[in-house]
C-alpha cells in the first residue's frame, strides 16, 4: 500500500529539559501504558516513509525503532533541533512536531501538505501565534537556517518570517480541528493530569 506522503519525513523534537515536569522525558509520558512518542510514531508510520527523533540524550528513545539524532549546532534550542532534522532527512520535506503533542492527526498533516506547493515552509497560526513545532519544512530552507543560526539564536517564529512561510490561518485550521487539539502539549504535571498522561 502506497504511503500518502512519500516525500516527507516525520520528525519529533525531544530536546527540551522538561524542568516543569521534574526533568521527566516528556515523550515517554504514558497513556494506556503507551509512551506518548509511540503514538506519534505510529501515525508517522502510516503517512511517511521515514521517521526520526531529535534528542541530545538519545538513551530514553533508543528502543523505539527509529533513528535518534542530536543537534549539529549545540545550544540553539528548537531551531537547532529543526536543523538536525532537516540534515538527517533523506526526503525533500520534514514534518516537525514537539514530542509532547499527543493529538497529532492525519487531517492536520494533510492540510499542511496540501498547501506546500511553491513554499519553503507551511506553518499554522492558532490563537494569534504561529505553531512552528507543528509545521512542514522544506530541506531547501537549510541554507537560510544555517545562516540564521550562525548569526545568532533565532526563534522558529523568526525563521518562519525570514522564509516567508505559508501560513495556515486559524479559520482554515478550524475546518479540520475546531478546538486546536493538535497544538495541545504537556508542559506541566497539571497538563499531564488533564490529558490523561502518567509518568509510568
């Protein structure tokens, strides 16, 4: 059976320190006995020919059956993670998501992919803010990203502006995700409890 998006790699960015969760690897929070990242990787397996995890501490993710890559340019946060994912991918496009987003959906990926022609990146906007950790990035943006990283510490939102990313406005996103569930993430113990996740 052909994959829907054979030119896209799915990448989970797992580089945060999770201080508000007591240092627990957020991607390994569990629901119904399953790690959060495993849920995302299962979706990726249905959509993309390859998946990877970006993490500077690979050990927690080593048993998940996908490559785990570290930052090539240390100390740059999420932009450094995007850079590592784009470098590691063999496909022209990379769908990036934070490792603690439990409600990634095929419909969300489909909307991003449908809008990518002629763009270097496709980024949703929700609640007035761009969501660059739930976005589609072309490997063609690597030169601009590397220049930006060499010049300083750009945010992913600044990078999206630099690339003139195509924006999926909230009105369009609501057609497939009325409550913005795709952008939920687990930052605090309260988030974990509300969304039904546990440490073990």
